């Protein structure tokens, strides 16, 4: 029977919220990670159940039964992945042992300014003392800080795709940071596994709809990171859409070029910035990224196009929202935190078709 291997040199992993989509994606990836052994998993709604009673496709991996969060013992655990709903992680993390490393997949520690967090998430920050210790987990840009951190706040799926395409060209001064339009589309798993009317099959199938128009919570996260490189606060035009597919994300961004800059210049900047990045690919001119090019993988694929409107360009980026947009990037960050080769456990090629 296949099973996750275990030895004294492996990291002992705890997963809070193991029954959600990001939680099960963590499990899927970690059971084949040579340096990881899952020792603890919580899921309050399914507490007491074997994991394969909730997710039969992961049977035969010798996984621990699901327990309630308050029943978790953190003795001997090296790292906790928090795959909990927004607003719940802060209260739990502040009670965890101080030497336990934490990789948070929620939005609870992404926004550096706690007043901004309160504005967008509708409640005060419950662990402000920890916010100053949190490192934004966009791996390709904060690698050194992530490696030295105790608490990593993994980016949202939309910010991951948008920032990877935009940050290098903002830093190079090649676009107007005050004129950015982001049109984003995601699979239904981005809405989580909890029962919601808007996620029902009849509500999603055979159609596309925008949501969070002009007030989606990922906007301030994108603005926070772009503003750092632009040298001033920025406001982006960001609209997400829900697509009738399980997983995948496509972000199309419209930008105004700086004087004398061409779309080819943007492409070259991205090629040079990501030349040594295993998971980021800049496609040749004329090639168009698609979600099927990254499905099930930790890869990011970006294309650059000259707009027919003079002085403008279009960037298109595809990621798997559950892997690079969430659980894969979280494991990438865990690897850094424990001085493990960054690509370990993440080099699966995309699934096709």
C-alpha cells in the first residue's frame, strides 16, 4: 500500500483546515514531498473522520484522522499550514507556540497596514503584534525574507498572477503605475468549498459572471506591492470573474507604456528578471498563455502583446489558482524556511488535456 514515508529527518507538518480545497491540495502535494510527513490535520466539520472518508482519491497514504482545531497538539510539529477562512487564522496563530513556523494561506496577514485590513475585511486585526513579523510570501520577490521568517503570509491567487507580471516592469519604470486595468478570471475552487448559492452548479455552469466589482479584497494587496516599487500609493482597476471550470486562472492586464517603451521592451524585462526562475515562463511573441498550460502545476506562464492602441500593451498570465496561486506557493515558501531546495515536491508537469 502506498503511504507517505516518515523518518527522523522529515519535517512534521500540521494542516489547519485540511478539508477545504487549498487544504486538500496541500495534502496532495505533501504526500509526495520527500522532506515532509503530515502528522496533524484539522477540519472541524469532519472531525473524527479518516481523511479518505472526505477525499477518497487520497486513500492509501497513511494519513492521520481529522480532528478539531482545539484538540491539536503542536508538540513535535515543525510547521503549520493555515488553510482556514479569512478572519480565523489570526486568533489561532497568536496562540501557537512561538517556535512553530507558520505558512498562512488566508488573507489574515497579507496587508501590512492593520487599518487597511479592517477597512477591507470588516473587523479589527486580531493579532496586530504578529503583523509586523509577517512576510509577504511572493516567493520570487521576497525569497531572503521568507527564508528567515517565522510567519509567511502567502499571496492571494489573483495578486500572485498580477504581481508576477507587473512588478518587474513597474520597477523598471516601463509603465504608468497609475493606469493599470486588471481583468481576472478564476475557476470555482477560488471561492472555497463552503456551500454558497453562487457556487452551485446551476449558478456557475454555462456562464461567466463578475463579482466583487470595484471592491474585491485582493485589490489593496496588489496596490500595496505595486506602490512599494512605484514609490507612491496607487489604485488599480481590478475586476475578477468566475468561470465554469474547477481550477485555473487567467489574468489579462492592460497598461500604459512609458515614453519610448515598447511591448518588446516589457517582454525582454520579464525574460531577464525570470531567467533563473524554475516556475516562471515568459512565452515567445505571438504565443498565448492558457489555463490548460498550467493545470495541476506550480508554473506561471506570461505573454506580452502590443495593443492596437498606441502607447499601450497587454499582459496575459495563466496559473493554477490552487497550486501556484495557493498551496504550491505555500510549499515553495516552506522549502525556503527550512533550507530545502525550493522546487522540492513541486516539479510536476501540467496535466493535459
